[in-house]
């Protein structure tokens, strides 16, 4: 160090020690807080978007290469997220909390676990920072048609046989059919379950929303006659999709049937 000081003094006698210190490279450690702050800002930005945060962490992607809007029905918005780890299907709802998507995710997983018919595997359900909720699931590329309907029927039979219920009639959580709440309290008797939690509940909603007492009373008369109508019938509870119509049926690019958007329960 003494030699360096002597050299500096000889070459530039007027140079002061303070000016030499000012011209020295800043210690490398001073850059670390800036890098740390940069990382923190990235994490904060990701936390503002929990969908991207999950995709770039638990989803194993390092880059989102594009997003595109796709059909998601009349209740939810739907997008496809393309990444270097594959594509994800995301539904969002800006008005309804995560309970609706939690019910959907549990239904999808229950059907998926039967290893019978293809359904998108759910990955994540959460709340949006600005209100509402989201669900992230497997993206399935659909073919040009709904596929072979006879194959769909056979696959549904396989699912029903594979998912018998030992808890009776109902499901593990309340869910929704569309955006309408669906009551799934476990019940030992299927007529009681259907009368109270399906027909009875729908009649109650009609009465409350539209004040139609005539339909309500006729519905109650039907409920009272259900036990004699099905006397002696043996019903073995199994997992149902719960909202199976043409809009919730498709096929993948191999032509294999796919079902989605369930409102599952066992009956």
C-alpha cells in the first residue's frame, strides 16, 4: 500500500487522499441491497397476481410465454396460460369467493381419482387481491367434436362403479350448480336426500325468489308421494358429475371423452 501511495504522489502531487477515495470503485457489498430490493419488488409484484405466482413457483414454470381468453361459460372468465412448463387453464370470478371453485376442485379430483374418464386435474384455488377467486387446472386440448357418445356412456359407467360411497348420499362439501348453491349434507336415505336437498331446496328457492306458492305446493305433494313410488328400490350411492349436459362434455385430440365443470355428489 505504501508503494501505491508513493506512486500516486509522484505522478499527481496535487491529488488529495479524499479525491483518491472518491475515485475508488464502490465496495461490491453496496450493490447487494439493490439486488435484494429488486428481488423483493419482483416477489411483491408476483404476490399481487397469485395466478402468476403459483405458475412460476409450484407450477414449475420459469416463463409465461402468453395468455389468451377462451370460452368459460356465462359465469366465469377463462384463460389459457402458456409457459415453458406447458399450458394451464385458469378460471376467474370477480364476484364470488373461493368456495365455489373449491367445490369444483374437489369434484374434479374425486372423478380424476377413479382413473376412468378424463377430467382436468385441478392444481390450485385461491382468492384474488381485488376480490373474487380463481382456479388453476390442467389444460386439455379439445378436438373438433364431442367425440363418441357411446364411449362417453361406457366411461361414465366405469366412473360410477369405481366411486361407490360408504357415507351415504351427499358430498364432502357444499358446491354450486352454475352459481346456485347445492346442499350436499350426507343422508342415509336417497329419497330423503333427493326430496330435501334437491327438489325441496329448488322449490324453496322458487318460492323465495318468485313468490310462486302454487308450484311450491305441487312440489311438496310430489315429495310426499316419492316413498310409495320407489318402495323396494335398491339404490347404491356412487359419484355423479352432477351437471352433465352438452356444454360440459367434450373430447381430447385423441377422441377420448372429457367431462368438466362438475357439481359432484353421491347418489
